[in-house]
C-alpha cells in the first residue's frame, strides 16, 4: 500500500506533522490571517454574533463535505449531493408540517439519504459505472423529480420546535456542535479503524486493496451510504435554518461541497486528505463571503475570489506534490 | 474490434432514438412538422456546439466543467464591450470569442503545464469565470441589441435557422478532424494511454491545450447565439450547460475514461435528449418530468452498454 499518510509516518516529530497535515495547516493559517486583516479594517467583523453566523450558518456545508471527502478519498465523486439535500429538505419539511414528531422529520431524511446513495453506490460498485456518470444521472433525477412532485411550492407553517439550527446548547448554536463532533469523530474513525483506513487503501490503489483482502465493492456501497447519511444530517441543519423551505435545489451546492473537500486537501486522485481540512475550508469560504461585506467589496465578486482560491490552492498543492515526487525518485 | 464495439453502442442508441421518435410521433401530430423540428434545432445548438468539442475533451480522458461559465462570461463581456465601452457590436463579439478562447487556453495550460487533474482545474475556473461574469455585470442585464444581430439566433438563412448552419458546419468539421486526421488519432491516443502517446513522439500537450481552447471558443460562439436568441444578456447564462453537454457525450458512447467515442454518437445523444424534452412536453408532461427521464436514460444506457462488453471494460 503506497498510501501517503503511511509513507509519511516514517518521518519524525514536527516535520512529520507539517508534512502529513500541510494543507490543513495552510488553511488554518489563511483563516487566522483573514480574521486578523479584516478585523483590523472593520472590528465589527470579530463580533461574537457575526462569527456565530458565519460558522453556524455554514456548518451544514462542512457536514456534507465530510461525507464528500470520504467519497473522494475512495477515488469517486458525487455531483448529485446538492440535489439530494434539496430533496431531503423537502421531505423533512413535509413530514414536520404533516404532524409527525419533529425527531422523525429530522432523522428520517438521514435514512432516506443513505438508501438513495446506497443505490448509487451499488451501481458504481457492482454495475461498474463511473461515479461521475451515475451521479450526473442522479442529479437530473433528483432535481427534476423534486420540482415535478412539488411543483416548486414552498413549505410554510413549520412548527417552531422544528428549528433545530436555531437552538443553542451551552450557549453555542447546535450546528456548530454537530460540525465539531462529526468532524472529529470522522477524522479519528478514518484514521484509526480498519474500515476507515481501507477507504484510503481503495483510493490509493483499488487493485492492491482487493489483493490485500479488502471487500472493495461492499466498501464502496457502504461509503456511499455513509455519505448519504451525512447529507441527511446536513439537511437537518440546512432545512431547520429558516421558517420556510423552498422546494428547489440550492444552486451550486454540490460544487461548494466538493470545493470544500478539495481545498481542504483531499486529493481528487483519491487516497489522501482528512475531513479536518474540509471543515476548515468550509468555514474559510463562509468567512471570506462575510469578510467581503465587511470590507465593502461587492458580494458579486465572491465567486471569482473562491475560484482564484481553488486554483491557487491546487497549483501550490501540485507544485509540492511534483517536488516530492521528484525527490522520492532520486 | 474497437470499431465493432463503437458501432454496437451507436446502434443501440440509434434504435433508441428511432423508438423515441416513433412513440413521440404517435403522441402528438405536431412533433414531425418542419417548424417544430427547426425550432428544436435552435434550442439544441448551444448545448450541441459545446458537446461536440466536449467529445474531444472526454476522449482525451479529460473533462471541461467550465464551459457554462465561459458562456456566461463571454455573454456578459459582449454586452459590456458593446454597451459600456461603446465598441461596434461585431468588434465586441470578436473580442468575446477571443476571451472565450483564451479562457479555454488557460484551462489547457493549468492542466498540461501544472498537471492539475482536469476535473479540479475546470472546477476552479468554473467558479472563477462565473465569478468574473457576476462581478463585471453586478447583476445588471444588457438589452436593446441592434436588429441585425437577432438574425444569428432568431433568423433564417436559405430557409434553415441561422445557427443550425453553424452547428452543422461545426459537426462536419469536428467529425472529419476526429475521424481522418493526425490530430484526431492523437486525441484517441492520449485517451488510451497518455504516457505511450508521449513516448511515441505525439505532441500531447499542444493537442490538449488546443482542444481546451476549442472548447472555450465553442462556448463563446454558443454565448453569441444564446444572447441573440433570447435578446438579452445575463450573468447566469449557460449555468448547468456543462452537465447537459456531458450527458449527451456520454450517452453517445464516449467513454468517460477516455480513448473511445465519436461525433456521430454525440449527435445521436443530443437528438435523443432534445426529442425527449420536446416530445414529452408536447405530450403534456411537465419539463421537470423529462429531466428525470433523461437522468434515468443516461444511467440505463451506460449500464446496458457496460453489460454487453463487461469483460473488456476492466
């Protein structure tokens, strides 16, 4: 197994830490730098309210990016996750409005998400279809199906107890708890369990993983189901933010989620990356969006800034990778 | 061997197209009228132009997600060059095409020079180019183009919609390039085995940059046609067109892993999608239902075609 964390583990001490978690450290530094610079220009940026809004309002992206990171680490991709979250949000809202207990409305989408993505995973693993093709088809099916069934109607009159995302626990918004706990749990699980490590092995070299006795097909289905469950949890945080749910798919959500994973250091080639990076990246995006308002830059430039950020991160990453590659060949 | 495989997929697809046309004809007597067919051709042209070049991109084993954004950026820039900078409209369109091509060249350079995987490189430029479109336009639309400009998207030439001529010429040129020239064979060689192609002395990087540049140009031409067809320019134009184009290409039998695919297949894919969209809407199905069906057809076609030569795929 030429999985890179394994490879890097031979180095020692701080050097090992910087090498193995380079991307995560870069993003953390970028985040700190952003906060320092912007709050120097406009101190209100650091206000507790604003920081809470930034992190809590975008925690669902970080949660969805955890599942996405697992998919990408296994060497696959899912472009339908935004549509899935849109569909699950509508299901969740419909359940809440039709009088089911709120916990059913919160948790049933998690199971449905896992089930839908289980089908996707089965098509990828056993049908041997490229994941980008299956999820592209799934994107059409979910997006079209949602509007077809609901006619684009909005869901109003949600019961107040449904608004999980606005609740607080020990003074901290609930979404932030979800984000922190899930990120740390997923990180440790992927690092320390045989199951978690097998994801890196499959992404690094599926044939080698098979030869090493990992049931590759079953793992792929399982990881798609886990990803679907994370999309369900993300839905729980997303759908309960506002008093209405729009029966449309949030535009470009899948790209935001994929971007968070990739900027967080998950290599699109599979086999490397951690979910700590993807969560940091999700927070970084949200902070950039908010910062632009505080330093009076038109929000219409946000997407251009994020695009530049993706390109710079990827170019730096590739430059580093190419150097390491050449170094290891000598 | 390869030829037989290609033919087989395209035969399945052609039968599917015929079946769809037959069923849709029974559903509505408006379907097989010249007016309706020409109108569908108009609607298909923008995705079609992008899909033709996307076929080359995917055959090399790459992908270009940024075409929709290049379309949006070019559309906005044509509007801004003309209205805000006061350039004559033909010059503005010319500059727009140049910018679109340069955007494609930038994709190509990021992919070849820096070895960034195409999916990621064009994901980044998707955000960047759309961001430029939004930033430049500040959500203001441009309208009020001179009358002659609408000929491109709404007029006719010799009784056939103007843009269908452009589309037809592009398709023939692309099919000839891919089927009969060194450039075409290089495209297949890159997709089958890039390292081998490099060692065989083929100009891999130049070919790739040229293909991504052509992809940018196709998106820019589609932008001009789109603006002319709908008489206005908005920054969200072309959103999602990359997915439609990729669907048509993959439906047409081009392997997403690269190395095989044809323009004829892509054209069949385009026709099938457009026929489904139109026929079902004539039959009274809402357009969102059609989107569901297209997704299902995409998955099923690839699944079927995989079942037929499963052993050869991996």
